[in-house]
């Protein structure tokens, strides 16, 4: 299956499909679903350029998405791209959609001169681990992930 991967804005015809997929992605992780709240949040993130979304499209239908954000890489005076979310509609999994989305982001990060491309995923997500390892991602050692919950 050959899909087209393209950047998506809140005004893109595929945005409604992406918003629905994003809501399904959240539900997959146990978050309460709300198509309207998800749509508004995603639209705000895109409009404020906090998040970029690329969508895999086949026959004008969104099959999956990947979100990224770009942050300064201070020590190298370059940037680092962070993959935040990657989701493919379960009906279209195991057909190369996630690989195409990941490759799109890897190509974009390289073309922009980014210093690195990073992501995190759950330890038990073996399908994601296999995808990322096959693409050349390697575990990071010597770092600790810390969070401060503000709400």
C-alpha cells in the first residue's frame, strides 16, 4: 500500500479525520473521549505552532498521524525534533503506514539540519520498539526522565 504523507493544518481537509484518530489514540491510552475537546485542543496546538502533524492519507482518508515538536538544542546551537505521538487506525496497521509516517519525520528533521530526533514510548509497546529500532533509534542511557505534575 502506498500512502501519501503530508503536513496537516487545522484548515486541511484531512483535519477532521486526524482529530477523530487523535481522539481514538487518546481513548486507546484510557483518556476520556471527547471529539469536540480533542478537536479544539489539536487546533490550538497547530495554530500556536506548538505541534506539527503529518498525516498518512490514502484515497482522501487519513489512516494515521505523527506529531512532532521542535525545540532548541542549546549546546549544539541547533534544534532537536521530538516525536510526541504516532498512531495508525487499527484497521490499517501492519501495512507500512507507521513506517511511512516515521520516515517522513526523519527526512524532515534531517533536511532542517536538526541535531537529533528523539521519542519516548511505553516499555511494553513491542510493536513500537521494533519499528523504532528498525529505523535506527537506540535507547538512551545515562539520563533519567523526571516530571513535575502541575495539576
